[in-house]
C-alpha cells in the first residue's frame, strides 16, 4: 500500500462513499472527494480531504477533477426523480469513461449490482451495465463490485413498517443477496488501497446470507417487536402507487423493471463463497438503524 496514492471518491456522502472515505482516512490517505455539496461532509472530513466541487453530469468538471488520479471509486448517484433516469445513468458512465481515458487513470472500482450481468431487461440496472461496458473499454484496470440489495433501501419503508407492513413485487419465498453498504465500502476500500492489480475483475458482494422477503419481514418483526405483514403487489399495483406519489413515468418503469428483471429464474453470475460473503446481518443492521420505529 502506498499512502501517497491519489484516490478519488465519487458520492462521498452516500451510503458506500462515506464509509470508503473514512476507511481511506484511517489508512493514512488524503482522498480527493468529488462532491456536489461540500456542506454535507463532516467538517473533520473536509479538513482532511482534497475537495473538488461540481456535478458528475458535467463532463468537463469530471475530467478536471480527476487529473493525476491513480484510482477512482465510481458510484452512480441516484437519479430517481429525473425524467429520464436510465439516460442519465448512461450519460454519467460516458463521462466517467472519458475522464478515465483523458487522465490515464490506472484503476477503477465501480459499485454495480447483481443483475447487471443480464445487460438488458433489468430496468435502471441496465444503466449500470452500460457503465460497466464503458469503463471496461476505457483502458483502466477495472473491478466491478456487483452488490446485493442494500439494507439501506429499507429506510424508505419506515412509515409502512410502523404500521406493521412491508411490501414487495418479488416472489416472497425466493432468496436473494442482501448486503450492508458499509461492508461494500470495506471491499471497495481494500481494492482502492491495493496498487498492483490489473485487468478486469467481477466480484460479488452478497452479504452474510441470501434472504427472501418473507425472511426479511420475519427478521424486522423480531427486531421491532411487532408482527410485520408482507404484502406482495403486482407490477401494476406498484406502478399505480408510484405514479400517485408523483414519480415521473420513466422512473416508475425503471424501478419496476429492476424487480421484474430479477424476479423469475435469476441467479447471480457470481456464486456465494468465502470471497463474496460479508459479515453484517440484517438483524444487526436493523437493530442499529430501525429499532426506534
């Protein structure tokens, strides 16, 4: 490990990026943070990092901000309120690949998702697949972390969990990988700190166990001390609810496409094994993050 490496981190206030930043600082590295709103950073982080303020959608900003960078953590920011989120995700990937080529960035670690291996037919995950392809053609060594479903997505269910309800369009008894973003950050940070790797690596980050939505409802009920009823919605029922909430039509379809594309007959390309398994359980995460609901 070289402590003088220039490591750039995108979305440094996000669920993964914020923990990567802490780990890099603890390792003795001064990271370069590509951030849209520096005010969201902890003051202790701001004084220990090299800040470059701007929007990743601005190709010129991204190219300038990554000058002299050796390793880049690429995380696509959420665009769920945009009129064309899939197009936005694809354009961000084009910007990233252009910056990597322009600055001859040696190594890129990208946070992707299980399902990206399907390339098409998985809603917004199709955009991550395009990012994978663009960065793969950029000339940099590339590590793709195909992650399971983030525990933090459950933050958006707080209101329904208070009422004892959890909803999904997935098959209730079908297991799938679930993972704590902090564990994803640990895997990403180790890769970023390692100076010598080359080529293209696809590594899954699957959490400690595959969980069905029925398992999740049971675990949350134990942690919260109340029965959580699982309600399985059809795609049309979810579509109506999302539209009623004011979500733009393209975003609605992109979100529904993610679950529909992973619902029937999907098995992640990378198997669960010692390398892809991470330690934090849903129960431990929920106790820390949802206990007060």
